[in-house]
C-alpha cells in the first residue's frame, strides 16, 4: 500500500498579507496543495493522509468546496483527514455538514475511532482536535487492531516520542511546520508543504511511504521537497571597523546567491562604532525583507568618555558602572545608558 502524508497545508491562509508579496504567498499555498494532489496521481497513491491543518482556521464554504473538488479529482486515492491545532472542529464548521466526495473521510470525532479500509488492507486510527491543543492523555485510548497494518493520525506540535503508543505501523503527526522522522521512520511529522511565517525555515514538502501487505511493515519512506519560497534568516556579525556600505554590500551578495525570490529576516550582531546606525531600509526595494533586527552594541571607549565628561552625568554613570567584574547584562545596560545620555545631552543643557 502506497500513501502520501502531509499536514498543515493552511488552505486559505495569506502569509505576509501586509507585504507587497502577500498575494504571491496566498497563491503559493494553494498551488502547493495542487501539487500534492497531482503527486497522488503520479505516485499512484492508495491513500492520502492529512494529519491536521488542512485549513487555516475555520474554513469558508467556498474553501471547503474547492478542496473537495480537488479530492474528487483523485477518485482512486482514499483521502483521510483530521482537524488539527489551527483548524479545530467546531459544530458550526462547514466541514461537519459538508457532503464530501466518496473517496474522502473527514474524521471530525474528537475521540479516537478506527476505520478499516478493506480495499487497501489498512486500519486508520485517528481523532480530531476540538481545541487548539491535543489532549495527550487521550493517547492511551489509541490502540491498533491486531492482524493488519495500522496508521495512527493525530495533530500535536508538542508531541513527545515517549507518549506515542507502540505497535502502530506508522504514526502520522501534524502540527509542527518542520519535518522530522523518529523510530526508524515509523513516527513522522511531515511539516508544512509551504512555509507560513519567518520561523518556518528549512525544507518543506510531503512524505511518500509504502507498507507491505504481508509483513505489515513500513518498507519505504521518502521526503519530496516542494519548490517553495523559503524564509531565510541572515545573521551578520559586525565589528567597529564595519561600515554601513560594507554590511549592505555583503547582504546583497548573500541574498542574490541564495535567491532574490526568498524572504529574508536580517539580524545584526556584534560591536559597532557608536555613530554607526546601519540604515538598511533601501534593501527592501530590491529584496523581500520581512524584518531587520539590530542587536549591535556601540563600542564605547570608557576611559575616553570619562576624560571628556569628568563632571556630568555621562562621566558619573561610566565611573559607577564600569567595574572590573561587570556582567555582560550590566555591560549592555551601561551601553544603552551611555547612548541615551549622549543623545539627550543637549536637552539637559
């Protein structure tokens, strides 16, 4: 039996909606969902498992209808869906009353239930989330039926391997946007097909697995990477010798080599000249930059400051704070204090 495993599709989401590339991101999520549907045909998948997060919150009726039309286009693939942390089941949700295509099983039950699919000789045990967090105490109720291959489907981003029950052929997890594989491939969180926010760095895609009917064991598992836009964090270490032009030049080179289609978060770290501000906003006209974080600290010459300010607040502050045993936290506070005092010197006069 061959299956595809995906989760956290967030159909209907619009990441970075307030950015110029917001529409591209919303479109990309639907396109990635479409590629997964196409993959079911290409792989000749017997089953498509979606372990939560199909929708981005409570879906509209139009979104449910669009998704169902996509599922109906792969009638030879059984589709099994549960609700996850982002799209928990509520009685008012359209997923509860919608008439799904014949090949679709949307399990809205918050209690574990078992479904045996005789045509593909597999048992699926699953439960939907009826609130944001999955109650891990419920895992004691998840038990496989002996005598056939079995798949457990849950959505829990805080899942602990030690909590997971034994004896399932495959455990399909959702809720965490970054993929990982444990227990030799039998415990899998497939991550999200598309990055949803700046924290969703790394690879994105879906898993394709095979279970042998006779041995009832997982015999193959591969991760298929989707051609998605990536969120990339660039950390730049600056020194007092670094100029704004240096930093801009280096960032341009890095972003160009990694791909101008990607979305960047920039972090500046280290010590800089006190007068250096590192204004990087011009880069946003050439590249997709979601955030610029400046964690640099001014490299003050404390002895020079003491000589230049022997009898004012700056000098008194430096003498009080600049001790041999000063901690890193106090040094940061001292630099912030000096910076504030220097900037308001004219006001105090």
